[in-house]
C-alpha cells in the first residue's frame, strides 16, 4: 500500500480516511520518536472505539476497554515471541463486547522474531471482522516486506529533538561548548587534550545520571496507566524500552546540537562539513549499539573519544 505523510496535521489524513470509510484494516504507524508514535496510536484507538476522555484518562480508559488487545515485547530480550503472538491472535478472533469494533495494537512490531512475524502475517492476510490492527515502530524497514505490503503505511513527521528537562538541556549546552572548544583548540593547543578527555568523562557521568532520572520519571508516569492484567515480562520489557527510547532521543538531540554548532562555524573552518559528516555517522553507530542493549556509558564514552579525534584533527 502507499505511504501517507502529514507534515502539518497527521490526524487530518486519518479523519479523511474514516469519513470516507476507507481506513485500512491494518495501519503501520511509524516515525523517529517511538513515544510520539505510541501516543498517536493510543489517541487514534480511543477515537475508533468512541472513548470519550481527555489527557491521562484516554490511556487509562483505553487499556481497560474489553475490545482493546495489545501485543508487546517481553523480558529483557524485548522480543515478541510466537507464543505471545498466537495468544493475541486467538483473543482478537472474538466478537466485540462493548461496540461494533475491536482494536489490536502491536507495540514495537520490529521486535517480532521470525516465527512470530510469520504467524501474525496470516492474521493480516485474513483479518478478523470489525478489527483495526495498529502496528507501531520506529524501524519499518526491519519488518518482513510481506507484512509492510499488507498495511497502510502512515509516517508521522519528525518532531524537534528537544528536552524540557533543565538538566538535559544543560548537558546539551555543555556538550556543544565541549565541541566548540575542540574545534578552536582551546587554550594551550594540544596541551589541552588531557583537559578535553577529562571533560568527555564528566559528560559521560552526567549523562548516565540524567538518563537514569528521566527513565525513572517516565516509567513512574507510564506505569500508572498500564493494564492490570499486563504480564510481568511485558512490564520488564516496557521499562527497558522506555529507557532505550530516552537514550535514543537524547542522541538525536545531540545530533541536532552538533548540526547547530556546525552551521555556526561553517564559514570559520573549511573542515567543519567533513567533521559533521563523520560525527553524525559516529552518532548513528552509537544509536545502533544502544539498540543492542550495550552499556550506555561504554557507548557514549566511545562516541565522545572518537568525536575528540574528529574535531581536533587539522
């Protein structure tokens, strides 16, 4: 199916499809920010089921609704297993209990293992009546092509990578200043290298503390609205996902900050464009390593030390 994009109002495309009675039975909703993707899907599910609520009440009422079915990664491996998939498929075969429609939500659908993906593919090929299936991901191209082809792809626009948290913003400011000092050579030229290394490790230490705090706060807020019958394995996986998502958003904000600095210094130093390219590649590699559950401190330390070499090179 074709992919829909909505640069200004993502909801408008859904509204039009619903008004014209052409909303597909399966939507693959994706974007760079998983929290934004999930929030959009939660609000859409509430609309599809006619749930009247505002703010935090939406999520609370939705996950208590008898016609809402969820499938999530479980355990620390954060994999969607074939057993959990078959159980979800069994549940959504039943007729709606409270209305005329059911909604099935698959969180982080890219975490399907091969057997689970193949099992779910059969459901997409022969969907249950009166059921809308929402597949949520930040990595649509990691899915089987046969799954993507049976969904209406809906891409959410990229949001600005900013943090409201003062400590996170302070860290980003310090990171930009560190890069700027690297580029200028700082006082003492090459003699400043030990100073820059100390600065890198200070950034790593602060990063770990901030990420830990943000993760705990996000989990505390999220856990208030989880279904009462949610499995312990799913809770463990969700808490891990929240932490990983925050780290990835932080790295995206770092990329934004790096690009901002590069634009500011573009005409002062002819080497800046190449330094930016190498740094962004380095950040993307760090993001991929975090997806593999590598230790945050190790990944960030490696990134910053490589950045030090990149930005001090002449």
